């Protein structure tokens, strides 16, 4: 099942994340209804400290500057009368290293029973863009874009993590992959309740699971010839977590897709990109998938949506680089399939395919020691290099190359018999000389033995 949301714009290009896990107990205290009065009047928004200080439990001294803490912490939220949602963030290193939040994962359900459904996508984690409204020292106020507050009497805001842009100076990279956004753990459920026109907020911390090692790539399977060459690109993400997993049951994945038209003619290359699309995919360990393989000479392949890395490596013909990246991973999610079309033209060719980027795992349901967990995931947004990670070549290509070579040689011989006759005569003479030399080497010891005997 795939849920898509269209979104225009270019995502950050970069490499792996440094995740720092901290808890903030103060943010889990009860909030007064005054925080909820932060309103939007046209384009004018109240200041971050003006909102926070309306909460009688807020103590500014509890949020000191700390240059060593390069992280973001969500300390409060607030709803406006215009049904907007605000997020208040503490950045300890703001005066030296300003880290701006870019997006946030929010589910409008409690932590238990998260799921993905076409008619109720708000129950799972959705990635929302953030817009910075204003800041004061280490405190920042953000607007959650494209989010409308529900009219329910009790509203839940289950936040797994908040992202910031990748920074080459402080974040680690991944060979063969790029990282655009880095996660910061939140792991909190904010509950807003409105009674008699007044809204109060409470906060509880919830358990999460963190991705500690990750690789994004795809395999290309030949579907066959249909007046053009067509293949199936099977996109995957391999990963390990900070918690043991005996059995991975379900997974939800976010990613961005974009169609590409690539033309090459007389050495000149041109690439055109379509609009980007946000996708949400729910996977189950019982699901299997296969490529189309309906074309001439197409090869049929079947794979599991969820599998162990050991099985993935054993079943696929991977490049040495991809296999090296996968060796320290535990699980593989085969989350999306796209079509690769290759049209050969005189003097060039045209390719139509889909690029997948900003892959992020949102939720994992798994079993460990007989207990089942369904947890929000702390994960970055990571992209592959758009090069297949397998080395398979369809057998018919080699047969075609050999056949064309033989036919071409026969035609050349027929067109230039005298030239090729002289070439073959010279080659035959060389072969005779080599054969005589080999025979002399082999027979020489026997000749010496016969002379000694006489």
C-alpha cells in the first residue's frame, strides 16, 4: 500500500546522521491553557518567549546554553484558534551553532496501535515541514506546515523525532549514500484537551527505536524486450537498530520519488526532472513481490518485502561495494518498485526511470523475546546514488553479442575475401610454427634418449 503526497522543491543533498538522545522532564509537565492562545493575525505571530512564559511551570533557567550539545529538543507545543500547530524547540548551542529544524514526524494517535490506512493516514507518523517563525536565544518557535488541528475534544500529538539539515562539519557520511536531514529524538505524546472553552496540555514520554546503521539502494531486474529494453528497479533500505529484533513484522517507510527523462545524442547528455512526490508505504513480512518479466527474454524474480540481510545477500548477485555496505546490517525492506525504460536511437538513446530519495523509516512493529512492540523510529533521510547494486546481465545479451559478431565476421569475409584470405594464411602459418615448436619441445628428450641408447 502506497500513500502519496505531491510536493515541489529540491531536497537537501548530504550524508549520515549523528543522533544524540536526551530527555527533557520539564517539557512533560502540565501546561496552562495560556500557551494555546498563541494566535496568527495575518502574518504576525507572537514571540517564542512570550508564549512560553505564560506557562507558570516554565523556568527559563532550566534551559542553559551548552556549546557541546549540538541537538534539538521539543519542549512544548501549542494550538492556535486558527487551527494551526506550533512547536517550541530548545537548541542549547544556538549562540554558536544555530541548528534550524526542517521537518517533524507526528502521529495523531496514542503510541499503541499505530497503523497506516488509505482512509485515515493521520493515525500513522506523517512527516511535516517546519517554518521558523521567530527565536530568542536558545528558544525557537516553528509552524507545522499543512497541519490542521482536529475538532475532537481530546487530541494526541505523538512525536517521534524532529529533523534538521545535514551539516558536513558535525555529521558523519555514508559511502555511496547521501543524507539530507538528521533526526533528533523526541519520543513524546502531547495530549490537548478542551473543556468549557479552555485547553490544557499534558505530556508523557514514550519508547522509540533508533536506526544506528543504514544503506539505501536498488536492484535492477530485466523485464524483457518490448520494442525497447525494460527493467524493474526494486528499491530497498538495509539497516540495524539499537534494540534486538527477533522477528520484524511490519514497517512504514517515507520517501520521495521523482521521474527522470535522460537523453544522450552524439555525446551530448540532457536530463529533465518531473515534480517530486512524497510517499508513505506500509510493509508486512507476509508480502512477496515479483517483477513483470512480460517482455521477450524477460527474467522472473520474486522477493519478500521484509527479509534478513543474510538472506538478501545469499539470494542476490550484488556488487562487491554493495555487499560490503550490507555486511554490518540486520534487516532489509524492499519498499518500492519502479520501471526503467531504455530506448536505443541512431547515435544515442533515451532513458525513462524514477529516482528515489530521502528514505526514512517511520515505524517498526517487531517481536523480541516473545513480546511485540510497535515503536516510532529515530531515522535520518537518506538517498542512494542511483546506480544498481546488482551485477546481473541477461543471458540473451551475451548470445546476441556473439551472434552479431559471427554474422559481422562472415559478412566481412564475403566482402573482402582476398584480404581475409591473406590474413588467415598468415595466422595459419603462425599456428603451424607454434605447433612445430611445441612438438620439438615435447620430442627433444626422446631424441636424446634414443641417441644415448645407441
